[in-house]
C-alpha cells in the first residue's frame, strides 16, 4: 500500500522503513546482526508495552 503525499509533498515514512532504519543504526552501534534486530522489533515483544512511538498529529 502506497501512502499519499502530505501537504508538504513528502510521503509519510512507513513502519517498515522505521524498523529498517532503527535496526541498521542499532546494528552499527552494537555489532549485532540487523536482521536479528529487525526480527525482534517485528515480534512486538517489548519491555515497555505502555510506551508508543511518538508521531506528529496529522495536519
């Protein structure tokens, strides 16, 4: 599913793109495999279930 552009003309960032960016950044910092980190992020298991990703409200 392709997202429609926002008022600024940019498309919103997908959840998959965020997961990949976080996983690769964390892999560089920790030396862990980015694929393992991606799998952990997608599994939904979290130590902080009550926290959510902060997103800007839609305009």
